[in-house]
């Protein structure tokens, strides 16, 4: 496992997911179930989602290097554009997602049934999400699925833990727009670096 790849996967996924509906979904689930039950179910869902993403990225990495890098750059660029465009309306989108999940989630079941219910809600909601596509792009770029999986999953676990433990407080105090813009900058840098690699520029990365 490469610590540099783990870190390079952790930071952008963390910034992608902090202003995303993932945070809101976990917050709502933690109010319907025990926080640990919600976090366990959500974390397992993310483990499966990340595994699927790195497998897809690994398959993509078998293609010629330049097309793979171009696809990865496109995914990073999409992430940057999405975050920049969403920054202005980030708070409104978060409030709308909060109401959406409050209507969808019906909780209260204890133990493994509660874990399974939380797993199902997040797994279905996050299928094909930007962070999953982004993780696939990272796996294709670095060709190190284990390190990318570890970094991306750790980021998702941190986001969901924050939501489960102190989600309501963070929603009031966190500048979602600022987080979105920082995430957009990180994604844009990744896109630029990957495009330079496509162009044949040697980079110490």
C-alpha cells in the first residue's frame, strides 16, 4: 500500500462528500437509528461502492495509457465543474436533500436489521454518484486499487462519522460553499496534472 496514493485519494473524496447528500443521508439515518448502527450500515455500503469503483478503474487501466489518462482527467474535470457550479446553491441543495431523506427514511429497527436498512438506503442513493466515478478515475490513474480503496473508503467513513456524531451542529457551522470550492480546486488540479501527463509532460507525481 502506498501512503502517497492513499492520501491523494483521501483528500479529494473527503472534499467531494462533505457538501454532498452522503453527509445529509447519514445525518438523517443517525436520527432514526442509533448513530453507531447508522454509521456501520453506511460504512459497509461505502465499502461495496468503493470496491466496485476500484474494480472498474482497474479494468479501465488495462487500456492504453493515454486514453485512460484522458478519461481520468475528464472525470476530475467533471468533479471540479460540479463543485464550482454547486457552491453558490450548496446550502439550499443540502436543505432540500435533508427534507428528501427525512421523508424517505423510516427507522427504529435495532441491530442487524437497522444496519441492513441503513446499508440499503445509502447503497441505492450513492450508486453512480460522483465520488464513485471519481474513485474509479483515481484507480485508473494510479493503478493501485488497494491504496485508492483505502483512501477513498477512509474519507467516506470520516464524512459519515462526522454526520452521525455531530451532523446537525456541523450543518449550522460548516461553510458548505467554501468546502465545495476547495474541493473544486483540488479536482481541477488533478484534472490539469492528468492532462499534462496525457501531453507527455514528466511530472514528479
